[in-house]
């Protein structure tokens, strides 16, 4: 999710997208338990 948000910001220069990126980055640092991996697992379950 961080990569996607950063790519959108870099293409658009949207301040709102940058602020969203920083918020997600902060949450990711506060929760180093692999939240993004957990979300990805829900999106693409291993069968």
C-alpha cells in the first residue's frame, strides 16, 4: 500500500496523497507486525 500511495503522489503531486502516505508510513512503523503482509494474505489467500 505504501508503494502504491507513493507512486500516486509522485505522478500527481497531490498534497493529500502525500499526507496519506506519511500517515500510512507512521502506522507501519508503529505496527511492525507485518500488517501489509496480513492484508495481502486476505487479498490473495494461499490455497
